[in-house]
């Protein structure tokens, strides 16, 4: 296998001695991904701050006595206009629809009297209605804030007035310190979030890496006429194929690592550091080996798939259009895992290539990957990749494919 | 020694190729029952117009194409059954086969030397000899994409000879070379012949065939129209030079085709 080794060395030298290639394959995509997610994160947090800083315009109809003192007491910040029963609210509804007014709160007529006259079950209970526009961020936030701070406090104060002792109503407390009661496997909780995202990302990144590199290394060489010079060497065609596939595999893995790290760093900024706890995920040695094996077979499969397309294509442009449907399939296979429930899946699912890689990785991250499922996944992926490799070798032996003869 | 025995090569044409060749047949016979022998210590020239089947024949010898009919042996090895051994023996040069533009001639020389199983010392010795002969030393570390077409051709020739092959197959070796480099190459081919190696070249340049080749095979429409030394060919066609002889044969064989 001296030929294979020699070819791997040459392929790696070709990429790493070419500054343009290193920049366009590894550095630029990594930086772009990071910048993209950081900008997204920045925009989202700006939006949140903006909503927080906004002072809502609120109209209150039939405001009962004592409401204004509650508003002062809870320090509610808003431009409040009080309306009488006779005032029309039509123009306010219009304003809410257009996003000019954030909230309209309507108390029933005789609100306080109705409450004070309550004596036994069946007596009328008055209502407060809020009108808002859920598609407007400001309006949405105004409704939530007003309900939670003003209306809830007002309700509590009226209850206290009616019963004298509000603790009579409380009967018992539920979790005064909710944080103290959380019993969770940190690893699994973090894993759950990552399990949704990572298989998708890794799958896409791996395929993307294989795609760019494979088309250049095989179709490109064919187009440039440099592949034939290798075909003239006294080595087996399979040695050339393995040399190409292994070097592609190495480069693909490297680019996938760079892309994934950039995404994680970018998302970390996006989620305000929620992913910082990622480091707390702990893998057992067996899990690490499983993850490694899984990634290796996935890389092997994608590289051989791209190679098969690339070897049949006559030009890189042609290769690009052949490989796109495959890319979409890989994307589909991995997107499915993002939205599927975490319920147990039958072992047969682990024999569906691409999809199985994603769900196995998902299971692995939450610590639920059984040996049987792992075996079926790796086995079926490796088998398929091997079959494709045989086809690639056959294509390398075909003069029609190689020389268009 | 190269022995070609009744070599026939038929290409299947795609619809697009059929349009390009303006034919309704989906098969094209590029070479038709071609038989010839190139011996050690001689330069054999395949002479013919474009599309006559010269390149196809040479590619069959170089194991890149498999014969549809007939067989070829190089130093006794069959080009289909023992293709790896044949590739070990031959040095093949053609226009369509190029060196990776991102590497230097020096790197490429080493790369192909290693693929041929040479050790570093042997590679260096060969490089010293060939790079000096073809004046490659000055640009041996430059990227091939930065070289002129003449420099590229020189580098390709040197690389194709890295393993000191016994059989040399050059498809239009002086194509694209200036007059000095072309002479350099033909001189080297003579040197190889004098060392007792088998050299087979293809050309459509009459003067090159006249001056360089010990024996000439004229190939028209895939058929070997005539074979022999320059003298024999001129005698048989009763002409004064190779160009006249070629047109005599072309008249006869092109008619037959129609």
C-alpha cells in the first residue's frame, strides 16, 4: 500500500501548501460561521433589550378605585390613559392593530361593587379583559407585564381585604425556593439540548466538507488531466482510490471539526452562554470510542458518496449539480432528528443510512445508545460505504469514465 | 519490444458524440486490425493525420485503454493481464496527461518516482541527470502553473522518464515546443535508442518522422496503410519525399473508406 501512502501525502501537501485553499476551506468558513451566529446573537439580545426599555402605551377603561395606588406601589412604568364607560374604544383597537397602542384593559362596570357584594357561591364575579396584539412584540410584552405585576397584585390586595388573612387562602406553599428542588443529571440535561442540534450540524458539516474537497480532488483532477498521470503508475487502481478517499476523509474531518467548533462558539454567544455548560457533559470511555467510530464511518460514507459522484462527472460544474440532491437528502435525514420525540425507536431505524448516524449520535449524547443499536448503525453505514467504494474503484477501472472513451 | 497483434479498438458513441462526429452509427472504429512490432534500439514512428487512431493505439499500449480485439505485449507482458508490469516498464507522454499545476517539477518528479517504487537516492540521481539534460534546474522549485508551455513539456518529459523505462511511448513529443527544445527532445530520444531502448512516437509532422524515425508506420482511418524504413516507403510509393508518399497512400485509403 505504498502507493496509497504516497498519494495521501501528496493530497495533504497540495491542500496545506496552498494558502488560498487553506483560507477558503478552513479559515474563511469557520470565521464566517462564527461571525454569522454572533451577529444573530447580538441582534436577538438587542431586540430583547429594546422591548425591555420600551414604555408601553396603556388605556384602562372603568379603572376601579385603588388601582392607581397599586400601579404606583408596584412601580409600573407606562403611559396610562384612563377612560370612562361612555368612551369609545374603537380607535384604541385600531391603534393596537397598527402597533401604535400596546394595551387596552377593560374592567367590568361596577367592578368594586360586584366584588364587595359577593356573598355566596353563584354570586356574580367581575371580569378584567385585556386587549393586545400578539404579533407586536411591545404589545405582547405589555400584556404580560401588566397582568403579572398590576393585575395580580391588585387581585391579592382585594383578596386580603375580603378575607383579612390571605394565608387562609394559601393553605400550603409549593416550592418557596424552586431552584433548590431541581434534581437533574446535568450531563443529560445539557445533552438533550445538544442532542437536538449537534447531529444535524455534524452531518451537514461533514457532508459539506467532503463535497467541496471531493469535487476538486477527483473531478478537478480529471478535468485538469492530472489524474491520468497517476493511472499510468504501476500501482493498483484501488490504491489510488484509497489514497484519495483517506486523504479526503482526513481533510473532511478536519474541516468538520473547525466548522462545528465555530458553530458552537457562535451559538454560545447567541444563547448568552447557555452552552457554556457543554464542558460539563461527561462521556465514558466507551461512549468516546462509540462517538469516534460513528464519526469515522460517517466520514467514510460521505467521502465515498461524493467520490462516486465526482468520478462520474466530467466537469466540476456537472459534479456540483449531481451532488446537490445528495446534500439535500443528508440534510433531510439529519433534520428529522431535530424534531422527532425522544421516544424509543425500533432497531430497524438504525439500519437507515444517514438517518441512523444522526439518531445514534442523538442517543449517544443523552446516554441512551445501546450496543445493539450502535452495532447496527456502524455496520450498515460501513457496509454501504464499502459497496460505494467498490463502485468507485470500478469507475476508476473504466476507460469510459476515466477517458471518456 | 512492443508487439501489436491485430489491435482493434471500437468506441461506443453517446448521442452527443454521434452529433459531433456527424454519424448515425453508435460505434466508431478508431483502430482496425493494426499489427506492428517496435524493436529495442529503434525509434518507431506512427505517422497519420488527426483522428487516424495514433493516440488510441498508443494509449492501448500504455494500458490506459483495453483493446476491443487483438492483443498487445510489451517486453512479453500482456497489456490487459499484466497491466501493472507493463506500466512499470514504460514511460508514456501525451498532451492530455498533465502534471499537477500546484506542485513544482521537483516535487512531481519525487512523487512519481516513489509511485514507481524508487528510493530517495535513486530519485535524486535520476533527477540530477534528467533536470540537467533538459535545463529544468532553474525552475525546478517553481509551481508548474507558473511555467511556460515549453517548460511544462520539459518537466513532463523528465517526469515520464523518472524510472528509466525500457520502453518509451511519446504521443507527439515536440508538440508546442520551440525549435531548440524540440531538438533537445528528439536528440534525447535518439540517445535512448542508442542505449538500446524501444521508442515509439506518434507524429503528424513529416520532417520529424523523416529525420527521427528508423521505421515509420503510416496510419490512415485506423488502418496501417504502409510500414517500413523511409527508403522502403519511398520506393514502394515511388515518391521523392514522405509527404508525397503520404498523400499517395491517403488518396487510396480514404477512397476505400468512402
